[in-house]
């Protein structure tokens, strides 16, 4: 269990209130519910009812004879398939909405980004010449659905990867067909008495996660951009202080933008604002948690309350009149927490309900009407607030979000000369040492937000450009790391480049499915010239310092399968098998040019990642990175590693919060 619960003082403050109010949170339950050490190490199999078989002590095979390696590999493959299923089902829903919108059956949705529609149409082999945007959109939606369910051949977006990467996938036999097929095949292969060779099982796990990253997730992102607009930088606020004592507070939580975009419109409807006033409120305050928050933050500038571990805590403020949830990362604990206050939990997805919650099922054919009904329900609940139970921690942080692939290209050359040349050049000349994607969840098994912020700060100090998504992005937002002021943390080479372009050294690229944006950025860097020919040639690294979900495992695995060596924090789900650990590190390095590490110590992970970045620079025969060329820079040099306390500053730090 983590020594400290969190490094966020706002979270600490509200945890005290939760304790005083007698509300159980995930932080408490993580203390009382210890992880099963056998399952934690990947050594529990319950794939048939001769078991469950726990491979521990003298028991080294299951009743069927399955070995430790087989069990650990099967468990990891199933977890990756679970994550891939969540993302690709999200992509499927977006495709259905696009078709309905283009056919006029979902009149509240419009095609906002026609340019992106036509670009995506080309990837999906949809004819665009002389056709209306609606005609193109229907075909894009249908092709996307067919691609997710594709049985033979390979998914369309494979061709968006560098040629060399495609060859690596072909040679390894892991080019994905459709993500549905790969996910189903994972379940089949891991059924009792089927695929029983660890490497063979994990080859298919690679194929499955690629179907997520370059398939389901990439389609979800593309279609979201077509419907709601491709993100561009937007200023916004974060943390508990954005909640309002005298307005109706509505929190959206989950992942899909289809409902939340409608909620944004409904919350600014003059009639509903008047209705809120008639109930004694000053207005309607819309906010978000997790990735639904990231979706409407990036496009609409809607403020964010917090990340995954703040969902129950938002309710403990006593001012949330409705928490509207759709899919993924929604703790059942929010319903129990809501019963201490007046908060209504409103479930909306046909795929997700919580016992005891209010249900208003969403249907995109009547999207705005349903969104208004939900907002009205929140307003009606406002008079039920109990004043004596209200407390809002006074913390507000400012941020800039919305760095899509398209905007990153635009900011490096403008409308007519957009490119990745400046970024590549600055990596080549050593101003920027390398780049890293730092993403993923919170996990109460480690100090909330501490590994996230440690990794990000350490990387930018060492002149590594960071791109972020998901709950890491929100952690960064709450620490002010997504603002130009953060330059004080950045090494001088990186700082100079960011100041010239006018961006922070930590770029918020979106939600969980938007990790696919990182893949397309990497593909462009690899093909721009000067940094090799493949993603695995680039001086880059991946991190998920506080991962917890199956989606995070799929994301981490598709980073690796795409050529990005990745460090997951917290602990390893295959720790019980040395052979499986070897397969996903040394074996995958040989097979796909990148390794999948699970390293609970964030300092060690950063050290290893910087050494990896330097090795990639050397292999490319680039200028050796020098931390003193542009001024005093890096905190890390091999054998000369400074402690976190020596460079930490800011409103709250690892050292200052106990
Ligand atoms: Fe045990 Fe084999 Fe059944 Fe797994 S599949 S529960 S190892 S008997
Ligand atoms: S919400 S998957 S806790 S990042 Fe996308 Fe956060 Fe992880 Fe969910």
C-alpha cells in the first residue's frame, strides 16, 4: 500500500471530509482489500471449473497440466483483449453515430470537420470526388464498422504506419485483421485446452492490441474529430475549486463524447439556465472527470474536476447535483458515496448501469432532448443540497489542452507548410533529447498522482518533450504543468524550442482512445526524415506510471508493438513467470523492436528510459545529448542522478506533502 494517499492537497482535504462524513472511498478500500498475491503475479487461472488453479508453492501446474508460463501468458492476453474490446466497441458506437448523423436520423449531430472527414475517407478507400460530405460520411461510418468486424486481410490503418513497421508486423505474422476477430480469437485461444505455448499466445496478444491502437481506437478518435471538431489549443481550469456553491453542478464521467457534447449544449440552453434560476441557483456549472472530461475539455474548454481517483471525492464535496456516467472507469462506489449526500448518479449507456442509480438511457437519435432531460433532473435536485455537508477545496489550476496531431503539424509551419521538420531537427541537434508519451490511470496502490508527476517533471527537466493523455493529463493539469509557466521546470534546450513554437513542454493530446494520436505523430516523425525509418528508431519512450485498467495494458502493448519501449508502473501482472517477463522484454525487443517493462520504481523507470533514448540517439549517429550545451540542464547523467527534492518546486511537491 502507498505510504501517502496522494500528493494533491485538494484531494487530501476532501479525503479528510470523506472520513468525517463516514464515506468509504477507493483509497480506504485499497487498504482493507489487499491484492491476492497469486492473482497479482498472474498465477491464478480460472479458465475452467476444474480450477480455479492457483500456481503457488509446490503447485507449478494446473489440473489440466497448464504451466506457470501458459497461465501467466493467457491471463495477460485476456486482459489485453478486454482493453482492446472496450476501445473498439467505443469506436463502433462512434461509427454508428456518424452514419445516423449523416443520414439525418440523429439531427442533433453535424459533421463539424469536413477536411478531416475527407482525409479519413482516403485512409478507408472511400470515394470523395464529387460527393457530399453526408454521402462520404455514411460510407466512412460503414467502412469503419466493416473494418472493426473484418475477418480477412488487414485493417485499413495499417498503411498509416511506416513501411518498415508494416514489414515487421508482416514478418512476425501479427498484422491485425479486424479487432473483433482478434479479440474473439484471444478468448478462443485461451479457453481450456487450446493455445498452450506462452510465446504463441503472446504473439496473438500483439496482434490484438494492434487491432485496438491502429483500429478501434484510431477510428474512435478520427470519427470524434469528424463529428465534434479536431482539437486545437484551448485554455481551461481544473481541480475541485471549479465547483460552484451557488450553481447547479453537473459532472460528466466516462469516455464517449456523444452524450457529453450534447450535455454541453443543454447546459448552456437559456431556458434551462432560467429553469435553474427558478430553483434558486445562479446558473449551471458543467464539469468533468476522467476521459469524457478530456473529450469536452479539448474541444469546448469545459473544466475538469479531477482524474480517476477523484470520482467519489467530487461527490463528497456535497455540491454535485448530478453525475452523468456513460462507459468505462466508473466505480460502483460512486453510487454508495452519493447516498450520503443528495447527488443523483445518472447512468446513460445501454451497456452500463449501476444498481440503485437513476437511469436515463441515451439514444443518439434523440440526443439533445435526452441531454436536456438529464440537465433538468440535475436542476430539480439542486434544492435538495444539504448546506451543512458542503465543502469545496479552494484549489484551481489553469491549463492549455487540445494538441491534436493536426495542430502539432500546423504549429510547426502554418496552414500551407505544416510539417514535423522543426521537431525532428531539434531532436537531431539535441535541443530536444527525445520524446515520451506519459499516459494512463490512477491506482490507489501507489501515491495518487505522485508517479505521474515525478515522471513528467523529470523527463522535461531532461529536455524530453512529453505528450500526455487520460488521467496523466489531468494530473499534469492540476499541477499547472500544461501551462506556459511550466517552462521553469523544462531543461533549457526543450524550453527554447517550446518558447519559439509557443507551446508548453507537456502537450495534452486527449483521452484514452486518443493514444492513437500519439501513434500517428510517431509515424510522421519516423517518415519525416533524419530519425531513421521506423518508430523503433526514434529516441522515444512510453510510460503509464499509475496504470490499473485492461485498457492501459492494451495501450502499453500497442505502443510496444508499434516500436515504442514502454515502462508501466505499479507492478507486473506477469511477475510470477520469468519466462513470460523475458518474452515481453527481450523477446518482443527482438520481434518488434521494443520492450514492455513493468517497473514499480518511477526513478528507475525514468533512468532506464533516458538511457534508452540516449542509446537510440547513438544508433542514429545524432549529436550526443549534452545537458550543458544550452545552459545547465539535465538532472540525470549516467551515474550522476540527483534526487527529486533537489529540483522540485511548485504549489505542492513530493517533498512538501505528507
Ligand atoms: Fe486449472 Fe487448467 Fe482449468 Fe486453468 S484451465 S483452471 S489451469 S484446470
Ligand atoms: S479514464 S482507463 S482511469 S486513464 Fe480514460 Fe483514466 Fe485509465 Fe480510465
